[in-house]
C-alpha cells in the first residue's frame, strides 16, 4: 500500500503543476499577458454590466440628445439621448454571449461531422466533405450576409447565419486530426483489444482533438464579434434599440462629422475586444502547440 501511494503522489502533483506551468508560460509572453488581461476585463464588464452602467441603455431621453462626452455622460449621448457608455457596457454582454454561442454551436456541429467523416471514411467521408466544400466555396462574410438576409434581420438570425458559415472549418480541423490519430499505436491497440468504434471516437480521438479545438475557438471569438458587428452594421444583425456595437456604429455614421463620439467609442470597443482575443488566441496556440513544448 505504501509503495502504491508513493508512486501516485508525484503523478498527482505533476497534474497540478501542468496547468500552472501552462499559465506561467502564457503570461510570460507580454502580448499574451496583455491579451489575457483585456479578455478578463471584457468578461467582467459583460458579467457586471448592470452594476457598471450608470444609465438604462434602452430608455430614451430626447432632452439629452447628442450631448458630447462629459463628467456625467463619459462617452456622450446618441441621437435618442441614451448614454453611449452604458450602451457599450451592455453591448459587451450581447457581443460576447452571441460570439460564444456561435462558436459553441459551430464547433459542436463541425466536430460531429468531422469525427464521423474521419472515422467512418469511404462514402460517408466523401459525402460529408463534399457538403463541407460547398460551404467553403463561398466567401464566409458574403455567405453569412445572404443567409442572414434570407432569415430576416435580427441578432439571433445573424448568429444562425454565422454558425452555418463557420462549422465547415471545424469539420475540416477535426477530420484532419481524426485521420492522423487513427494511425497512432494506441488507437490501433484499442481496435485490436475489441473496443467499440464509439469508444475509440470519444475516449481516444475526441479527447486528443480538444487542444486544437480550444486554440481555434480562442482565435475565432474575436472574428465572431467582428462578423456580428459587420452584419449589424449593414442592418442584418441586431436592430435598434438593442445596444450592440455594430448597430451603434451604423446609427452613428450619419452623425460622424459633428458627433464623432457616436462612432468612435463603439468602434474602439470592437477593436479592443478583437485585439484581446487574438492576442490570447496566439498565446494559447504557442503554449498548447506540441512543437513549442520542450
């Protein structure tokens, strides 16, 4: 019993040290550390939006229409008298939740399709990959615009349109990983041992696909925010008075020359969020990549 415990203790401590080592390596890169700090701030703003925003982001106040930035309205007011700072704070929640929803659904759908294609092969692989190629043949933003226009202008429909555009990338990623892992010795040993195909798929292959999936999702969050903002800007996403960044920029463009704050501050929110998630994603890619491990 003593020998068993002595052998297990280093393994447990090693498992505890591994996440700490990954975090330490991530934060050792200044750009990754900046990205992680900005992402943390964005998440906290989204979670604590009702406590941070000083005004209601929806209620109109015509008497305060188009006021410049001041001590009361930090980012000024819009054409309906609503506080822009409060709308940006609540817009963080809309943009972040929508982006996460897109990536969760798209990655789940793409993972199932890519896993099935790589595992079964043959005509299943051929049919699923030709379907994937059909979606990849169109520019992603153009296809998203077409689908959003067909579904109707709303934030939910813009999310659905983006999911339908993005799942093929995850399907391709997981299929490639599956084809590679099928050749590994531990998978072949499981097949010889009589393990079922589903056990091999979920216990051996899918677990080893999680790292590239996490990296890809972290890189795609910023692009999801940008895509949703673009769809809202052209009127196919969130509709006024929803406090969404792209919609706010779209409304403010008519006042840009005189009331610059209506466009500048929502645009800065989009820029900072996309930059933060890109920096964090690059850092995670460097840390989690097998080639970077020593």
